[in-house]
């Protein structure tokens, strides 16, 4: 299962983290894992390249699970917040379509 954690602090996005493989299908053919990866990587790329937003990114792709974490050291811009909202919508839609045994997400107040 892929776990996705969104953290907010004082009403602003603080971070998002994706951890694990969805295990919807075999490695290399898992459409759920691919969809979540594209959503998250595209969000990070847009934050960095389009908005030049100050973020800290940590990525690890090990055999037992992949991990991508993005943290805002300060208060994100309005546009950056909108991008994270869009990511949340995509993750929520994937969880609803494929089920909580493959995608689990949480929004936590930090």
C-alpha cells in the first residue's frame, strides 16, 4: 500500500510524503503506483521549476518501498498551496477509485 501524509501547520501546507508501493499489480505494471508517482513528481517539479518555491525534497526508491517527501521550510505561496491541493485531490480520487488497501492518505495538523 502507498501511504500519503499531508501535513498542515497554522492553516498552511507544511509537507507531503508518499511512502510504499501500492501493490495493485506486479512491479512495472502497477497503474496505481504509477499514477501516484506521476502526481507527486509533477507537483514537486512544478513547485521547483515553475514557481521556484523553496522546498526540501527527499526521495528514496528501495526494493521494499519507494518514498518521496517534500517539505516547505517557510510558508508556501498561494500558488504552491494550490498545487498541493491539486495533489491531494488526485490522491483522494485514486484512493476512492482503487480502494484503501492500495492507497491510504491522511491530512494531519502538525
